[in-house]
């Protein structure tokens, strides 16, 4: 009788599995414990999306665990020599998100979102101001109406209250 032993090359990769399964468990626990989870608000209850997300996260965690136990392992990117993290871009995006959060109630989603999208495009290296402005405004308006009409979630209109 031959004994087959599972050998994991890098057990630290199970940290990702633990994070995925842990987040899934917290989502399920929080959703099931919420009093709003059982109140129907249309064809689908408010618990549907968190439970779907928890299921997907849990299945991804289990899939990665099975792959690791079968001998698979993540291969780090080689990258280019001398390539470094663009901390200026990362900090610019963080600052843009903070600015958007601070200005959201005062100016509304469309204005704050357009500024957020524009600053993120700039942080990622785009230097076409007219095109970036058009893309940012279109994304902000589209996401406003997607949330309002598609999901029934009103975002703050702010200074554009009479227009939107």
C-alpha cells in the first residue's frame, strides 16, 4: 500500500484562501442576521446580492484551496527590470476618493463622481483633458441613472437637484 502525502510548496498561499472564505462567512453572517434580509422589496430580497457575492467568494476560496492541495501554486509576475510601484498615482487616487467622499453631499454624485473619474484618469497617466472630461461626465451621469433607475437607489443630486 503506497501512502500519498500532500505536499504544499508555499503554505502562505492559504492566506488568500482564508481571506476569501472569511469574507464570505462574514457576509453570510451579517446578511442572515440583518432584520432587513427577510423584508421583500420587490422580486428579490435585500439579501440576494450579498449572498451571491458570499457564494462566489467561498467557491473561489475552495477552488484555490483544491488547486494548492493538488500541487498548484501562484507564479509571481516577473515584471520589467527596475519597475516600481507608482506611489504618486496610488496616492492621487486615494486623494481623489477622499475628495469625492467629502464633497458628495454638498455637490452631489454627478459633480463629485465626474471629478473623481477625471482625477483617476489623470493619476493613471491620461493627458487628454477634453476627452477625459467627456468620459468622466458621461460615466458620472450613467452611474447616477443606473443606480437611480436600475437599482432604485437614489444618489445625492446636490447642485443639480432641479436638473437631474
